[in-house]
C-alpha cells in the first residue's frame, strides 16, 4: 500500500518539476534548465502479466535539445527488490522513448538514502552489463531550511526540506519557517503545499506540530481547511475536558478542555508559558475567558498578550 509520505514527496516534484534542477545544482550536478516539462504515463507494464509502475515520470525539454526523462521513486526503507525494478524502469523508458533517463529517489531516512545512492551493478563482478546510479534526495543532502525568508524564496524546496527532515530534532524550526513562508503566497498554492507537508509527515510526531502551525499561523487565510483544523483541536480539548470532568460536572469539564486547547496552541507556537501562567489557564473555569485567551493565542507573541487584563470568573 502506498503511504502518504510516499505520495507527498513525488507530488511536490510534479507541482514544481524544475525544483529537481535547482536541488542538484546545489550538490554540484548541473542539469540544463528545462524550457518545458511534461508529465508522462507512469505505467511501465509490458504485455506480460507483470505490473510495474514508477511513482512519477517527467519529460524535461531544454533549449539545447538535450532533454531527459526524470523517473521519481519514494523509498521508505532498503529493499532487495528495488534495484532490479529500478533497472527495469530505466531500460524500459529508454527503449520506449529513446530519451536519456535519470532516476531520482526521495527518502526521509538517512540509512535508506545511503543505501539508495550506491551504484547498482547488474551482471558478474568481472564485467557488469548494467550499472544503475540513482540520484537521492534525503536528509543527508537536502538543506535544512529554518529561515522564513529563505523558505519563501523556494517554497517547493522548503516543503521537501520539511518532509525529508521530518525526523530531525530541529523539525519545529523547519516547519515554522515553512508556515511563515506560505503566508507570502496565494491561498490556493499555500494550501497545496500545506497538504503536501501534512501528507509527507503522516505517522511521525512532526505531523502534530505541523497541524498546530497550520491552525495558528495560517488561520488568517480563513480557509475551510484551516478553520476545520482549529475547530478540531478545540473540540478535542473539550472532549478531553468532559472526559476528565464527568464527576465535576459538564461545564467544568468543558472549561478544562478549553484550557487544554489554549495551552496546546501556545506550546505549538513556541510561546513560553511560565508555571504561574500555566496554572492560571489550567485553573480558569470561565469558558468565555478561555475562548478569549484561545483567540488571542493565535496571534500573540507573548503570554502577557494572551492573558492581558482579562480576569476569570
């Protein structure tokens, strides 16, 4: 079954195929700039009942006429079956289109990246008949983009950075830079890359950080997606509060849930909450005041701006 991170990585290259050229130029491999990019059929099945399908196949046409095919594969872990499949893909598309192919492998895992970038010799060691040399994009060579201005200059690359470094201890800074950068572009494009990021981080803790950032930093979009995420966090907090507060009454339980929602937003945004302020929020029983604090937490830059001169009942 194809995973969400698997889908997201090669869809980013579909959204901005030229990012491939920019990425590898930073690694010292100078591919010619494309003047046209075409999405090619990904079905590489022959008449025999053996289905083989590459993740993404793109055709790059250049001004010099030396175009090439880009076969993109997302890889979660090493696989003994992949080398022969990759060799098949490259041989098949070259035989079919007579255009030089390039294999790009994307991954979130450093071990998988180092495994994938090793040349694959097919044939006896005395004389390999075919050598497959994948180009790999992973946490070992994709830059960590933690500066919002740098992220805004190349949002597709910043998105790939966030996904490939999803397991890095500094992922919060990477995601914060990306969320800030998305504010600089139009709503539709921002939501596309926001969804790519969420898909690419699915199943790891970084996904929770990203969901909170989208709910907070992208709330100004007033998009249904962002509003739904925020409403879901609020609902989850209230449900947790009601669960804990069964014996204390429904209203107090909802207050506990609202307090949890306020603290979760503040924590997700990286706003320091001293113990005294945390106790104030957790101990508040006035849902109106808590709603006010939750609204303020979306744009505040300090805990003082959240609590302000509001007093709880």
